[in-house]
């Protein structure tokens, strides 16, 4: 990793107020408060100083205790904003995140995903150092089997569970390959230029319709 002093370009005043963070982390969630807190715990441990990023929790009309679960984290993470989106749909929630984000980059993290402690720092470094400047950046997604890997689980089924191993070196993806939604980041201006995500695609409530990552 490079010294942050050489890679971060926002002014000191902006960083102190956190009104203009470099990167916005968006978690779109629906009735998964018990999983969401694990993701927030991991975001409390990030190596990147807190003034460089913000966290958006987009509550997509949950009926559980999602809002209450976020409350104690707003003390630990003063850069956390809870936003209620009454219209159900993962793509709708992600578009709300794009509208509300203050960062130059926006990273989407699933509500049941647990990022490693250098996750945000590595994403930011990739955006700031890779040439040509990428529109989007993805990363590996590894499963945490609660009861061990099922015997019937085959390698070719990995994509059905959003399992992705990209290797340790940065490389370019060519269509039809694209990052999975559990760990994908984009330049916010690029998302705005294409009108965000197609709200006819993606999960809505208990529906498991996917492929909303396809812009």
C-alpha cells in the first residue's frame, strides 16, 4: 500500500467535516438486522481513516429492527447515515444510495457480507493508481459456510452463491464478465451518466430475481 498522504487528494477541511468523503459505502438491506450488524462491526475496523469515507445504510422497507440496530453504530461511526427507502427493490435501493452518496466513488456491500479490514483502502488505492482510470472495481467474494461446505456444492455452481475468486493481482474484466453485487464499486459520476440501475431488475422483498448488476 502507498502512504495515504500520496494518494488522498481531498482538502483537510473537507475531511474534517466529512461533508465530502472520497468514497461512500452503501449497504442496501431488507429484514437482515442480525446480519447487518456483522457488516457494520467490520466497517468499524477499517484501516482507512474514518474521515475519508461514509457509510449509507439503505433500509428497503424492512419490518424488523433494522433502524434500531443501526443506532449504536452512529456513535461508533459518525460517518454513518441511515436512509429509509419505502419502495421495495434492490435496484431502487441502490439508486437511492447513488442519489444520497457524497463520495467520488461508491462501493456496494451486501448486508450479509463481511469486508476485511483493508477493503476500503484497497478499493480507493485501485481507483487512484490504476491507469487508465477504471469506471468500476470489483473484488473476491468468499463463502463463510456456517455448517461446512455442502457435499453437493460443485465449482461450477459458485456463481449461484456469488462466490468469486479474482486472484491477487488487478486485471481488467471484459464483457460479459462483471463484478458481483456483494462487492462492487464504481465512480459515482459514471453511474449517474447511465441513469443508475435498471429498477425492473433485482430483488424485491422476498423475491430472488437477480442480475441487477447489469447496467
